[in-house]
C-alpha cells in the first residue's frame, strides 16, 4: 500500500469526475480514517490531505490529539449521541450527521463557537438510516433556526450500500434538489450552500449531482 500514490489517484479521479460533470467550483475530499491508525493517517496528511473525517467520538479524539499540531480541518461524520456532545463538539470543524432537534439543542448548549453542521436527510427512506425525512423539514427548521451555535451549511445523505447506478442517481439528484430549495429560503444561520454525499464506491455519481464534500476511506488505503 502506497498512501501517496493512492492519494494522487483519488484526487485525480475526483478532478476527472468534476470535469465530466462540467463543474468549475470545488469539491473537498475528506479522508475517512476510521479503519487505520494514527501512523497511516499521518502519512496521508503528509501526502497532502487537509481534511480528516472520523465517525466515532473515541477515534476522532484519538486522531485529533495525535495530529493536533498539523493544520487540518476536522469532520465528525457519524451519528453522535447527545451524552457525548460535550466531549467532542468544540474540536469539530464540520459535523455531518445532525439528525434530530434534541441533538441540535445539545450542541447549542455545549458549543463555545458556531459549528458548521449538515442536516442528515434520509432520502432513500431506508429504515436502518438515520436522518430527517424531507417532509419533516418544514416543521424542524424553525426549531433550529435560532440556535446561534449551529450554522447549517447544507445536507448530508448516504445511499444504500446495494443501490444501483439508477438508484444512486435518483437519491443524489433528489438531495441536490432539496438543497437548492432550502437555499432559496434564505433562513437565518442556514446558508445551505453545501452537499455532503458520496463515498469511495459512488462519489463520481455524487459529484455529478452537485456534491461539494465527498467522504472517501477505503480508496486511500488499498
């Protein structure tokens, strides 16, 4: 495994996907390091990766402490229990899995500065997935809008693991459409300018549908 070569290949493939989609904006590549230790994460940072993502609080804190001298942007991408918010939230630059009003209220209580958050939406309707159903948002957004320690930068979604190309296209296109509609509302503390969707297996389809943050793990560490 050559981390530097893998990094160059992933970034090249992301650039190609952008070109294929005729996009001239930018996509942030988040290296998801949940399956590797600190040494391999550091090797990836030294190879030029600036965004690190973890899905568990304990692993996030372990990597954060080990790599805190590096100039990194930190992403917590997994579900967060309310009782653990106080342990981690003030080390987080982006939180990708805001999935309840109660969690938003706990972040408001514990954060010492505004946290960039993505609302997790369950576009596919999969029972095993966390997140708001799109039809819930009209009721949910007014409850979150006045929480000044949260900035809702966009939406995050995950497609089912076994989704076909057609299903991926439908899920990611629907998420992009929803983001566009919410952005037009111009809600306080809710710019909705970003989309967090796409992982190693499907980031090309996500980029074709407007994703601005892709969460890539296994492709870096093959």
